[in-house]
C-alpha cells in the first residue's frame, strides 16, 4: 500500500474543472490542471469535466491534446468523465454541433442535451452499483442522454436509462458529482489511481 497521494489531472480547456480539482483534493489526491500535452506527463488519473463538449474538443485539437489524451486513456489511465466529458469519449453523438464526433473510447451512443436545456436541470437520487451505502445525489445539467450502450457496463440508471457506466479504466457519468458534497465517486477515482 503506497502512502503518497496519487497525481490526478483535470482537463482544463473550459467547464467545471475548478470544482473537480477541489473535490479531488478533498478526496486525498494531488491535482494538476491539464492544458497541454506536457501536463499529461506522470499522471496517475484523469478527470474530463462537464462544460461544452464541442468547445472542449475544439480547444484540445487546437493545442494538440486530442491524440495524446486518447493515447493516455487507451493506455489504461484511470479516468472519470462527467457530462460533456462523457460526450467527448462517446462512440456516437447525436444532436452534436457541426458533425461533432466523440473519440470512440466509450462504447455508448449519446444524445447531446437529451434531457433538455438548462431550465430542465434536475436532481435525482441514484443507486450506483458498487458504491455501497446510501444513494448518490445526481445533478443533471443539460446532460447527455444515453441512447444505447455496447460493451460498457451500466452501473446506475434513471427512469430506465443508463446514467453511469464503466468500461475498463473509464467511469462515465451523465451527472455532476463535483457539485455535491458526496465525494464517493471522486474517491473511487483516487483509489483506482493509487492502485495502478
Ligand atoms: N450540453 C453540454 C455539451 O453538449 C454538456 C453539459 C454539461 O456538461 N453540463 O457538451
């Protein structure tokens, strides 16, 4: 058992990266904001935050981060992707902008903004497999709707739809755990990162 804190990167193109950084530090991790390819060096875990998936992908392309990020995740880097982060990784994106494509690393088809616009944001108590204890407060803000899943394992549903999925080293969520005080899903990443 190691006793130093694992180093977790938070993709910081735009979106909710500051909230994830705080949640990770409160969960016992060291953190680094990832703004270019050099920032991936030495990471033991990664968060792809919520925000705007189109902007995030465009900015990653611009700074040359898209391919190195793909390689890092494909190489097994423990990853937590939330909301826009899930869209960025998806195999198929509908209602995307300008022929928006996901990176194809997560075997799901998602509909962007499938739960409606900002005013349709909601909270729901979710049973997340493997978390133990009480339900998890799911905060949904213009979240992607999972329309079909392939090899990804569904670990939570809401009204019959998958809202949390695991596939290998990736945990992908339609909701925003960084906006609650429940740290269990960040702790899950910290644990996976320290076991790596
Ligand atoms: N609707 C946003 C997108 O398409 C995601 C919303 C979010 O991350 N809260 O990227």
